[in-house]
C-alpha cells in the first residue's frame, strides 16, 4: 500500500510534462500552418494591394500613392482589353469542348471494353505528364508542317487538347465511384440507352463534369508556354502581361488579376454554401 | 389493379403448365471461362423458382442472360412464346432486383419506384396511386420523399423490390436479394417475399447460394454446379432423391457409401453388405455406384431391412438431436437421433451398435471416383 502511494505522484508529474510537450507541439504545428499560409497568401495580398497603387513611372513595383483610378478604368492600357477578351473566349470554348469530349472518353474508358482501351488509358495521361515546352513545340511543328496559320484556331486546338486529359481524369474518378449496376437498373426499367444517360448517368456525374469544366477553364486562362508557341501574333492575357513587362507593368494587370482571384473566391464560396445547404437534409 | 389481374391469370394458367421462361442449350463464355455450359430449362408460369449453387457456378450469369444484360454465346432464350435472345433489357417484360439493390441515389424513393412507369409513359394520379400502393405492399408507406441513402439495408431491399414489381413484369429476377441482410431480417424477408409472390402471382426467379433459403421459398429448385444444372426438382425431390453426389451433399448432410450395382434394387457395398434400394433409384445403372442415406433416416437399432454393424466413435449432444459418428466396415456413418425422450440416450463412444434404415430412404448416385469437377 505505502509503496503504491509513494509511486503515485511520479507518473502524475510525468503526465504533466508530457502534456506540456504535447501542447507545445500542438502550437508549433499551428505556427507552422500560419507561416505556410502567409507564404502562400502574401503574393496575392501584394497583387491586390498594388492594384490600388498609383505608381511612379511605368513599372508598378514600388508604392506611390493610393488610387481607385485603375479600378475605374481597368482596360486603360492599349491592347489589354483585347487580350482579356481573347483569353476568356479561348477558355470558354476550349473548356466546353474539352468537357464534352473528355466526359465521353471517360465514359467509354470506364464502361466499355474495346480494343485499344489500355493504350487510350495510357495516352490520355501523356499531355499531363510531358513538359509543356515539349507539347507546345510539337504542336507548333505540326501546325507548320500542315501550313495551318497560327492564331485563334491553333490556340483553341492546343487548349482543348491539354484540357481533355484533365477532364478525363476528373470525370473518370467520379464514374468509378458509382455502382455499375445503376445503368443496368435503368435499362431494366425500360430506359433506352439515351434515357439512361440523361436520367441516371449524367445526374450522377454532373458534379464531376462541372468540376472538370471549371478546372479546364482555369487551366486555359492560366496557360502560357503552349499558348506562346502556337499563338502567332495573337495575344492572350498571360502573353500580354509577359510582353508588357518588358516595357511597362501597368497596375491594370493587378486589377485584372484581382478580379480573376475574386471570381474564383466567389465560385468557391458558392460551392461551399451549396454543399452546406444540402448536407443537413442529407444527414436527417 | 394490374397486379390482381396478373395473379388471376397466373393461377389459371398454372394448371396448364405454361413455361414462362425457356432456356435452350444456353452457353456463355467469358474469354476462356465457361460460365454457363449448355443449360436447358423451363420455368413454369407463376412459380417461385430458385437457382441454387456455390459461388462462381454461373447463377448470376444465367440470370443476367434472362434479363438481357449478357448475350449468350450460344443457344436461345424464350419469354413465353417469344424468342428474346438479342433483345436489350428495356425491350424485355422482365424486371430485376439487383444484389446491390442499385437504387438511384439522386432520386427520391417515390421517383425510384416510379422510374419504370414513367419510362412507359404513365403520368399523374394513376402513377401516384400505383407507386403508393406498391410502397404499401412492401410495408414502406410514407417514405416516398426520402433518398435511398437515408434508409436501412432492409428498407432499401424493399424499395428495390417495389421498384421492380410496380411494373407488373411477366417475370421477376432476384439476384441474392437477401445476401446483405443480417440473419433475423433475412428469415423475415424470406417469408415476406414468399407472401408477396403469392399475392402478385408473378414468376420469380431467385438466385441464392443458401440451400435453406431455396428450400424455404421455392416451388422448384435448379441446383447448379460449374455452369451446369445438376438436378431440377421440388425441394423434397432434391432432398429425398438427389441424383448426384454434389446435390446430395449441397442440400443437407448425407452418408455416401461406395458399392456396385448387384441386380434389381440391390447394391453390394465394399465390405460385401447388400443394401436394398428402390428399383427406380438404380435406374438401370451398372458397375460402381454410391448409396446415400440421410443421417436422420438411420435408426440406432435393428428393425429395418438395410443393416450395418458398427462402433460409436463420437457422440455430440445438440439439444434437439444427438449426433453420432459410427465406424463401420464401409467407413464412418453420421446418424442424427431425435431427442424425443427425456434425458440423454444411453449410447456412448465405444459401444457396439446396429444401424438400420429402410430401402425407401436410400438413394443412389454415380460412383464417387467420378466426382463432378
Ligand atoms: N464479366 C465477366 N467477365 C469474365 N468472367 C466472368 C464475368 N462474369 C462472370 N464471370 C465468371 O463466370 C463464372 C460464373 O460467375 P457468376 O455467374 O457470377 O457465378 P455465381 O453468381 O454463381 O457466383 C465465374 O467463374 C466468374 O468468374
Ligand atoms: Mg452471383
């Protein structure tokens, strides 16, 4: 009894110090997390802040004074409007085309066994795996060999091509999570293949298709290397920024960048709100 | 409404033995696997038919060919008088309850059940009434607004059943529909399925690997093994007069003793004992055969015309019965003795015993060396 009583405090002290270490570890982790976030977010904060800058000179690198002029006049720089419009056009068209084609490819790859399925599965990864500079220069060679004039059409073709891979991968993941028998059940209940597709398959993969479309849009707006090689004299927004940076960096670039960032944030919050609205019902 | 009409015709035609489903020499090959091997069978209208067999014997494949999800490699499938081989599922008057239920997760229970009716152009009040009627039949009234994910396994199973039955198909296919349920619920659903089949009078084809389930529910059972049908018959036919060693051991326990046919209704065992069997059981067989006796048909005393001497090797008390294993000249024999009297019986391990059974309780199967694949 007495031995046991003497030994009791020791483990408790040990327990306390262990808890202190655990607490320190816990806070250390929080600290690291905050540092990592700052590291990620600081550049964005600078971009946003400098969109309100009235720079001294042509380069928006040092803080002059606060102004709203850039926001009142976001396209107040020669050729900027055309570049943004071209980027949006290419992004819209290429993401729509890639989403349709990629979804169909994903359906074929998951649902059907056909000759060359294994090869297709492998080839679809290539555009994601190979360096952009290789993709871009190969496409350029191809276009030149067939004397296709560089411009809108070639940019669009290139963007559709690299977007398809991402769409296939996204939609395929969504398809693989579903019971293969759902489509058989629909056909068993007198749905023709077409009715099966739009009543069962499409509603089930819709979230994946939407995500794939948005991803494709973002990748297209963002792309520089491939676009640079196949664009001829046309300029998308990233090409414009790069070209302008040699002679001037106008604050309007920051304004457009902030707008894109804000649009992405709004979409993200809409998505969260939508899921949050659905889940309480789902859990009931 | 339609259900009642069909149950009427079901009962009327049952007497005439109209085949609702006919398989003629159906074979299905997957690459080098022969899943279904030259199967022919006819399923009577309005009957509860079970396809019974171990895992991988081709039950699901057979069912899927009837449903139209797989094309036979050879042979033909008839629904009623119509050859449906090559018809897609949506053109067959057949509905399926899938093993995984396959309820549409994005649709409410009501819309799940209404799916088939809508595809056939039914709308408005008649549709609503029909769906609700069906949800009542499967004891799920008032759950129409929920999503499948909000129901228990047993409830999902009932929805899957309602979704198929609501279309009043000519034939209902069920692929191990109770496999995912726990034992108690399974027993309850067995009785309920049987009741519903009686009510609607539709031909049910039920796939299962559970012999007890098949015996409880089915009017006719086809025992499958390695892609072939070993034997087709009523539960008591299969149990009392199995024709192969596989059927004898798959449905309940049995003692199989090697021997040779020795004339009209007589088999000579390896130790020389002559066993009398029904003449029909031997069915013109000659040479090596095996004699089968169910353990509960053997008495631990003389008195019947077939007899063997032995020594009790093991005895285990199971409550309702006591199980003995006796060593005899032709191998060990299992006997189940009903504990009808108070207290344990007097036999213990080491005791000498005479086993006897009647010729009517004896069946004959092909010799054991030739055990099927
Ligand atoms: N789609 C398929 N591709 C290849 N082999 C298959 C396929 N479906 C079934 N099989 C094979 O056919 C045999 C019978 O399968 P199945 O009909 O599912 O058996 P059961 O339902 O009796 O368990 C098995 O050997 C299985 O591996
Ligand atoms: Mg199966």
